[in-house]
C-alpha cells in the first residue's frame, strides 16, 4: 500500500516521451529537407542546362534569320538586274531585226554586226545573272532548312523544359505527401515507444524504490556511480549486481512487450567528475566512464538481455550535472544514466 501511494503522489512522468518524440520529429524534418534540397539541386542543374541550350539556339536562329534577310535582298537585286538585262536584250534584238530588215548598205551591216555583238554580250551577262540567281535561291532554301531544323530543336527543348518543370512540381508534391506520411508514422512510433518507456520507468521505480542515490533527471534514470562501482574502478560491486538483476528482468519483459518493428535501445552512459585519473588501467576519465558503461551492458547481456537492444557510451567529465567544485558536486557528477530511446 505504501508503494502504490508513493506512485500516485509522484504522478506519471510524461517528459521523457515528449523529449524523445520531439527529437525524432526533428530528425525526420531534417531528413525531408535534405531530400528536398538534393532534388532541387539536380532539377536546377537540368533546367539551367536547357536554358543555356535555348539561348544558344535562339542566337543561331537570329544569325540565320539575318543571313536569310541579306540573301533575300541580294535575290531581289539579282532579279532586278535580270529583268533589266532581259529588257536590254529585247531592245537589242528588236534593233537587230530592224536593221536586218533594212540592211543594204555597208553602214547598216556594221551596225547590225555591232548590235549582234551587243546582243551576244547581253546574253552572256544574262546567263551569268541567271546562274547567280539560281545559287542565291539554293542558298536561301538551305538557310530555310537550317532555320526549320533549329526551330524543331527549340521546340524539343521547350517540351523537355516543360516536362522537367512538371516533374519538379510532381516531385515537390510527392515529397510533401511523403513528409506527411512520415510525420504520421513517426508520431505513431513515438507514441508507442513513449508508452512503453513510461511503463518501463514506472516498473523500475517500483522495483528500485525511492532511494536518494537513484533519481529521474529529464528522460533518464540516474544512478550514482557508488551504487555499482568502487572509487576509480569499473568492476561491479555485489550490491550493484543485485540492482542490475532487477533491471535485467524488467528489460527482458519489456523486449517481449514492444513490437519488433519499433527500433529501440537502452543506452547506458558513464560519467565522471572533473578530477583527472591517470592509472595503467584507465589513462583518462573518458576511459573510466566508458569501461563502467561497458561493464553494465555486458552484465545485462549475461542475464539474457539482447545485445542489439543495448548501447554503452562514455562521456568522461564533459557532461556534469553540477558545475560546482564541492565533494557533493563531484559525487552527483559521478553517475550512470539509463535512457530508453530510438535507435
């Protein structure tokens, strides 16, 4: 009855579940932001490449259009020259025919010969202009074909750019949907793990009792190092082994209750005070704190707890609870912390 009354007085500690849920959601958001930034980077690279190709094609089209305009002007000029030459040739031939009709004197024959020579010269010049006009028309046709090919490439690039933009919008929509589903899944897992953590901590409180050397700080159980170890040692004391036997039984029962798809571990963190240690066995406080955490984990494994559910970590003197320099502060900082958390 005294134990039940103590548990009701202390109430249910929701803080551990809240802290773990918040950290898990933050990790999920960071993951989604990383995926989004990577997708945006590759899409921007692809769109930038297509924009460069579009600019290059537009410049080529503008250049070819200018050449086409010049060729058209030259074509018109050649056609004018051709018409002029035809008119001159027609006049000369008319003059020749007139002279032939009235030929009778030497002077007229000379004029007729001159007219025929001029007509021949104009015919040659006319043929030259015709060939130049034919070449100009062929070059205009070639330019028209090149412009048409470039316009087809431009249309293909614009279609690819539109497809890339549509893909980008679809990716953003899918990322948003994935984020919503991930948040829901994370919230469900956090709620489940929080419930099991609360049950486990409640059982540990009931098993270990209300003792000053064992307390709850935030989302973890804190044991003073003297509960398990002698000064500057990492070998478990008999009194500490008794406490670990109780903890191992609670952990084995917890493993059977938590669904296997929930990734959880019990993290054992070793801490020391700031006074340095330098012995052949432990060259630093870090080595001592890690060795103590490993001793606890190895003993729990020997009692049947799955090693996949245990983590040992050493923090040395770098995470003190009390910044003071008194013996009481040193005693509070020499500790082992147990935290049930996600893997």
